[in-house]
C-alpha cells in the first residue's frame, strides 16, 4: 500500500483555495520520483495496482455481506485524461454483481425538466455495492459554468456567482445526506496537462483504430482549457469536505493514476471497519443440524456419489 503521507498530498484539504498549477500532472517528474527512476516507479505502480485489485475484491465482498454501507466513486476530468481506463483497471478484480458504473452524458430533455441532482439520485449505489460515476453532478458546476447557455430551460441566462455558490451548497448538502445514510463518497479529479492531452488526441488521430475515440467537440472544449481549470479549482475548493474529499490525481502517467486511485479507494473502504454479520446462536444450531443431516444420511442415488 502507498504511505498515507504520500496520499495526503493529493487530497484537497477542506476550505483551502485550489491552484491546480501547484498540483503535479506528471508525478514521475517530481524530485522524489526522479531519484527512483521511471522504470522502478512503473514496476512499483503495477505491483500496487495488483495488490489493491485483490484487496478491493475482498473489501467489496465484505461490503456486500455486511450490507450497512455503499460506496460512491466519482470521476471527473478533462477529455482524454483516462477516466475509462482507470475505472476499468481499478475495478477489474471486483465481482461485477457488486459494482455499477454510470457514465453521464449531456442531459436529456426529460432530465433537464427536473432538478439538477435528479438523474444522479436515481443512479446511486444501493447498500452493499460500489457505484461509479463516470462524470457526475459536478458537470453541473463545470461544463455548464463554462457554457451557461447549456443550463437548460428555466435557468438564468447569465448565472451570477450566487447561482454557482448555491449549487455547491446543494452538492455539499447532498453529499452530507449520502454520508449520513451510509454512503462513502470519494471524488477523483484526474489531472492531465494540456501537453499530454494534445499527445493523446494526436495518438487518436494518427491511429485508425482509435479514430472512434476522437470527437470534434473535444477539440472545441480544449479551446476553453483555462475556463475549465478555473471551474475545477472553484468546485474543488467549495466541495472538498471531510466526509466527501476530492483527490487531485496526477494523470499524465496512466500507471501512476491507476495505482493511486486503487490505493485510495481500497484503503478508504477498509477503514470503514466493516465486519461479516454475526450469525445468531439459533441459526448456528440450525446450520449444525444441517451439517449433521448431510453427513449422516446416505446418498440415495445409485452411483453413490
Ligand atoms: P469518452 O471517453 O467516451 O469521450 P466522455 O465522458 O467524454 O467519454 P462523451 O460522450 O464524449 O463522454 O461526452 C459526454 C459529454 O456530456 C461531455 O462533454 C460532458 O461535458 C457532457 N455532459 C455531461 N453532463 C452534463 C451536464 N449535466 N450538462 C451538460 N453537459 C454534460
Ligand atoms: Mg469525450
């Protein structure tokens, strides 16, 4: 597992102003990391991912058996930051029946006719499950903050600061409600640099097998890079809380991002201190009787197997 002191540097402390330039996008370029060398880090990151995959599977089984909590993992990022790949790798060891992934796209007309949290509420994980939001209600203070004209009917044409502050407040209250009702909420911002996004877009354009991944709207949104970074900074500052913290994950190296997310999620679930339900004495007696019956009664099929 990764040392908690290292993890701490990626967590947004509640109430602190966020300047994304102060968070690294390429962790392998930091002084500490350079001493180790990229190959060592890559290998270590793979090992951490592997260890956590197994531990996450065990933690999820316990989550399911104890049936007292649920877990919500939220992923937000600029395009091509690696949300899909991170989700796929981190969750690959978990029983598919124990987790649900929802990817949120542009809201439908029906969704826009409801309050902005409505469609997300319907997708929340039930007790015992891990729910993953690939994009989330944070889009409603990110993409639409950059493009207020996409807010939908009934919303102000020129939303002021108060409008956004009220949305942050709604989100904080919503997450408080979830937390009080047994949902562990963890939020990951995959922090990719503009240069690395360019490299990944070019890779998609240069490789015919990856053309399907490229969307022209990704290019248009790249033009608004600064506005998005500012919207992220405001949102992370306003909504990182003790109950539902934000982590700014360096995402220029996919293996670093995956290892960090896997470690943070696994540790947080383990820290819930869940236990397998204790079976009542009466039921234990019935289990004992069933065992005796199975052991003592001869098989009645001919093969005797
Ligand atoms: P991919 O990796 O497949 O590109 P994606 O998450 O980028 O995954 P897209 O279908 O490309 O999926 O994009 C979804 C789009 O929907 C994004 O541009 C996102 O900003 C937009 N979107 C999501 N939620 C909202 C919302 N509440 N209001 C407006 N736009 C939204
Ligand atoms: Mg996209």
